[in-house]
């Protein structure tokens, strides 16, 4: 579904990603983990088309999308839920969700998708008329993810959903991602919560200082000495 080959990217003269390569097959739940500042968000932003790469290839569903701007990658089926969330704070939950479905033209399909995300996040359903700006941190995260799937993406990329969340809410968010994955969605999850993330994903990549230093089945990464030392504190 997605193949990233030898991606080099950064901001102005600052190079952040160095020959990053990764591959995601359809239906896989993939983890991208690494310390703060490693370049995880930059990787997602470059795939989404928010950062223009210096070199390398990004192939999505067999098509080169390297350097394709974000408004087009989202139409092609890539949904990026950033840490910033980018919610419309003066609009209700319901209105934010509808805006997430702008790609879908069929009204009934939009309503069905809203029903689907409400089942996934019952908390949002109960508050559907509440303004996004008045939601708690956890509810905002849920809304951002919910809005991210309103376009029925083929690839969902989520950046650090657990950041700043209480453990219970983190579990709720991870549960929702697992449900989505069971429904066949392909997910690329960026997280600093390495332990939980490697327990729920199929495969993972470890990014350090802009380079992929390890990759493999998540189960194996959990057993890896470097991963244990650097991220699991064991
Ligand atoms: N908009 C930006 N302009 C300049 N430098 C940036 C920008 N965003 C991130 N960086 C730098 O790029 C590096 C990687 O950041 P980031 O991709 O956010 O890492 P991570 O998500 O793994 O914490 C950091 O050194 C960060 O300071
Ligand atoms: Mg980040």
C-alpha cells in the first residue's frame, strides 16, 4: 500500500530524515517509534505532503506521490491526524466530523460514516452538539481521530495520540485503533509509548536521529536489547 524509499527531508538547511525506508502492506498496523526529535512527525508530514522531501520516493497504491501536496494526498486516501489536532474549536463535534467527510459526496454515506465513528467513540456521540473548543484533551484527540476516518482513508496515520492523555483514555484511543484495524484499515501509528504500541501493532520501525535503526515484527522488537534499554527501561 505504501512504500517509502530512501527518503531525505527536513526544514530549510536542516536535514532531519536520512535515507528513511519503510513499507506498509494493506491491512497492517505499523508502529513508528523513537525518541523525541528523532523525526517521526517529519516522516508522517512528508508522506502526507506537508513537508517536501529533498530526495527519495513515496509510492502509494503503486503511484509515486513524492512531493504531492496534502490536499491531494488526502483525496488519494491518506489521512493524517497530527499532534496539533487542527479542530475547528467554534464548531460542534458533529460539524467537525462533517467537515472531515468533505471528500465523500454521497450524503447518506456521510451519515453512515458519522454513525460508524460514533459507535467507535460513544463519548463523542453523547456530546455531538458540544463545541470542539470546550472538550477535554482526551475528547479532542478522539474527535481528531474520528474526523481523520470520516474521509474513509485507505491509510490512517496518527501522530502521538497518547501524548498528554491519562492512561485510561490512552487505552480507549488504542482500543479504537485496534477496532479500526480489525475492520481492515491500514494504520501507521507514531508513538512514544513504545511498550503499549509494540503490543498492539504487527510490525514496527525504530527511528533515531532521522534514521531507521531497527525494524521487524513488533513482538521481536519488544525482545530486542536496544529497544528494552532505550524505551522500555528494562
Ligand atoms: N517546522 C520545523 N522547522 C524547523 N525544524 C523543525 C520543524 N519541525 C521539526 N523540526 C526539527 O526536526 C527534528 C525532528 O522533529 P520531529 O519530526 O518533530 O521529531 P519527533 O516527531 O520524532 O519528535 C527536530 O530537531 C525538530 O526540532
Ligand atoms: Mg513528533
